[in-house]
C-alpha cells in the first residue's frame, strides 16, 4: 500500500486532488506563454478567446481574429483527440483511471514538441512559428481538459466554476466538495502563470521546466501507482 493507492488499485481522493493541482501549474504556465508570446490569446481559457474573437470583429483586426480563432480550434482539436482516449474503459477502478494517465502522457509528448519549437524560435516565435506553437499549446490544453473531466466535476485548465464554488460556499456557509483542491488549483494557476511569464520573458530556455515538470510528475506518479496496483491484483 502506498500514498497513491489503497492496496486494491484505488486512488484516494487526496492523491487525485494533489495531482490535479500539479496539472494546474502546467496550465498556468502554458496560458501565460500563449498570452505573452503567441498573440495575446489563451490556450485554455476559451471564453476569453471567444470574447477576443468578437472584439477583433468589431475592431477589424485580422491578426487578433486569427489568433483567437486558432486558439479555439487548437483547443477543440485537443478535446476531440483526448476525450475518446480518456473515456476508454480499463481494469483499473477508483478515482484515477488508467485512461487518464494515457491521455496525460499523450499531452506530455505534445508539450515536449511545443518546448522544442519554443527553443528553436529562441523564445520569440513569429509568423508561422507563432501560429504553429499556439495551435500545439491549445491542443495540449484541450487534451488535459478532457483527461481531468474524466475524473469528475473538476478542472485544471479553466477555473471560473472552481472560483464560483468556493465563493458560493463562503456566501452560504457551506463547505463545497473538494475545497482544498479548489483553493490549491486557484493558487497553482497563479504560480504557474508567474513562473511561465518570468521564464518566457527572462530565461526562455528554462520554460520547459514550468511547462513539463508538473505534468511529468503526475504522469510518472500515476504510472508507478498503476504498476503497483497491477502487481497487487496478481497476488
């Protein structure tokens, strides 16, 4: 029995919530880079991109409309790829299905490609390179959104409903489910955005640390727990 499973291959909610918070750091970093270096749009805050698309239409700004539209399209593509992968049934029961790990592992590969492209651009992508990196970043966030949605009513990429739950609980003096996870995610997205913003502007070569490390820890930890659960079932 480990901190990641209860001896029967089931993850406790605390382990799941801890990893969702870690994923939110990656999402904050990727969104910060998207906004600062990829056309002032977001990679997962699609409501914001829809607003920017409308604003671009009123100001007749083709570049703004293009970036907002591509951010939405890339995210949609990521969801369309990630949702079927995350929805696959597996023998692993509990709060963290193996299909979620598989989807996040695929996202890790996509983000590794993003980081390679970022490095080749010298941290200052332009024209076609900027467009390509935006699409890849948004697609990765779409995959992560689909993976975390498989876990239940929670998110690591868009946090408006998370904040709503915390504030509604405060106003009604009720403790919302997953309060610790919600508060952790809200703090983590700021930390991730701060790290991503600083590295994108001042130390571009180190950006992969903020983007890949939290996600990599989640994937490695969940794969390790899955192997332990498999061995436990075989006894």
